[in-house]
C-alpha cells in the first residue's frame, strides 16, 4: 500500500539534502513530488516556498518538506500562506511536537545546520506523529484565523 504524498522543495543550498530525502522517502513507500530545483545553481527560496504552498493548497491530505541553507528563509516563505503550518526543527522531539501540538503540515530543515542522519530522523518523527487534537485544536484554529480579521 502506498503511503501519503510528500511534496519537497528547496533552494540551491538545500538540493543535496533534498535528494537524500527523496531517495529515503521513496524507499519507505511515500509518493514523492519533487518541486525542484534539480541542480545546485542559484535560485530564490521564496519561489520554491510558493510552489510548495500552492501544491499543499490543492492536496490538503499531503505534507511538505522545505529545505534551504538555514531553513529559515523557506520556512518564512511557506508560512505566508494561511493553510501552511511550517515548523523549522533541528531535533526529532521538535519534529514530533510540531505535529502533535501544532498540526504542522510542513517540516523545514537547514541543510547547512543539520547533518543528514539527524535530518532523516526528524523527518521520520514528523511523518510518524499524529496531531493530538483536543486542547491543541483550539490553538490551531486560532492560527488559521490570524489575518482573516484584518
């Protein structure tokens, strides 16, 4: 049985880690959609953050992984969209909590700041953790409402 769809996007500084993530997740049975870029030539992370956010808008059951050099820029880009809850993490515990408490649908990683083994461990924790709901649902609902009242 095929697992859920995972959309991946990076900038040039995240290409090597993105390639490793694609290979790892495909071997684990996930449906992978690589939104680019394919090469390490300079590109702008906002462009790929937008691609990831728009893919998730049309496929609400999927999750995403965003990678740039630090993870900061691309996480800011994808978080501009109300349907995205991206969490920049550097530990497996943070990855689990981002799902459990915040219902994060995008995991952001910084290729220059996290080693490959730890990044894959964070991804496994993110994908293997369910949203707890309950008292956390109220908070996630408030996040969704931010900006709608302005």
